[in-house]
């Protein structure tokens, strides 16, 4: 076989890695550019100045220290949820239940923060965060159990569990956990000792953001530097080959759903302890669903999730300013966010399909 024929059939490892890196960067960039191009056209057709709208969006995200801190606050739950979903997607498990897992974690965190409020902060805060993680992990593992025991689709079960968690939360804040005054569908506030430390006063930014960064780094190490992470990725590539190699696929599914659900539950706990200080009927504005786009935009890389989470945090925070300053209706602001999510998911799905096709070839 000639040298030219060899180069056509087998690329050197460093070239394959370079193509993978370029593909991982190019796909998100194209997705974002496509979304903003379509958004600009829609704004123009609706009679708005797209340039002014996007400039306002940027200023509303990075204009001063206060708005930057709000972006980081919006990004915190998205990073935690996106990291967990990246683990699930790496294992070819479509966890669509991060929203419900977020609620499950928030509920247990609120219970700890309200009913164990006499504990010192050095014990209470870790306990609250741990219970939030456990709540989300158990909710995720329930869907994992249905999959390994009955072969139920995790897409269906996680979506159904979303509704159950949201309805359960609604019941709690209008019944057993309603505030003492009983005027609003919300719980009492968690104790002062249960609240996360704010480190950039006078802004609302708390250590939950630093925790999200730490979790992303730890999960990256787990995925790419440990045998457990290798098993997770192997099952995602080819579950039959992984089973033949001695990997317990069912155990892997349960572990992945525990990690994925646990980080979403941790996001719920951070939201309660760091921002809302109580449990609400609608405590999540859709973080669990946006987290899917965050993970896909990052190509299911936990470190990349940090940056994609910041992007979506900026979109959420900046769109609010855009409504006020550029007089863009809230419907249009939500449409722009939706187009970004749709574009990211579309490009991400096609990228994964092409990657699988390449592995088969």
C-alpha cells in the first residue's frame, strides 16, 4: 500500500484529535451565529432595530459589575445542570428530567434549611447541599431503575417525573410547607445559617458559582482521567462491546443517572440557599430544559459547559434589560432565547450523528 493510500485510509492520531477539537468549536459557533442571524431577521420583520437590540443585550450582560454578577448567578444552576447532563449524554442516556431533579433537590434543601435551622452554619450548609444532591440523585435513579428493570425509555420516564416533582412542590408550598402567614404559595424562609456566603458585595453573587466551577472540573477529571469515566464513555460508544469487555452496563446506567440527577438537585439546593431563601411553586424558570442546550453546546465536555453556561446566563440576564431599554416585547426576547436553544440542539444532534457514523465507518 502506498503512502498516499495509507494517508487516505488512516489519519495520524494528532490529526484526528485536531479535527475533533475544531469540530467541537465550529459547531457551537455556527449554532450561535445561525440563531442570532435568524433572530435579527425576525426582529427586523417585526419593526425593531436588530443592531440596537443586540447591543442592548450585550450591555445588559456585561455593562458593569452588577450585571456581570447577575449573569454569573443565572449561569450557576445552568453549569451544574449542564455538567450532569453532559455525563448522561456521554453515556448515551437521554436524561430529560433535570427540571424535576432540580425541584427534588430544592425540596430537600428547603426542608433542611427550615427545619434544621438551629444547626451551626459550618454543619448546616454542607448538609443542605448534600441533601439537595441526594434528592436529585434519587429522582434520577428512579428513571434509571425503570430503564434497567423494565427497559422503559428514560426520555419518557424522566419527562413524566418532571411533572410529578413540579406538582409535588406545588402541593408542599400550598399545604404542609406553606409559610406561617399562609398568604402566598411559598415556604418559610431558610435560616440565616443555611444561606450561602456572598463574596462580591454589594452584589448578590454567592459561593454557589465557585462550587459550580469546582463541580465541572471534578466531573471532567472523573470522565477523562478515571476508569469509571472510561466505563461511562465506553457504554456511550457501544454498550454491547462494553458489556463484552466486562463493564456492568446496568450499574453504569444507575451511576450515570445518580450523577446527572445529583448535580441538578445540587443546583436546586444552591438556588434555595443562595438566592431565593425559600421554596416556591415555580422556583425554576426552565433551568432543566435550558441545561440540555448548555450540555450540547459544550459538546458534552464539563469544562466547555462552564462557558456555554455563561453564554446562556448572559442571554437570560441580558434579555431582561433588552425588554426594558430597547422596548423589545418579552415574547420576542423569549423567542431569541428559544432560537438559540433550538439551533444549539439541532447542531448538537447532527454532530453526534456524524460522529457515530464516522465510528461505524
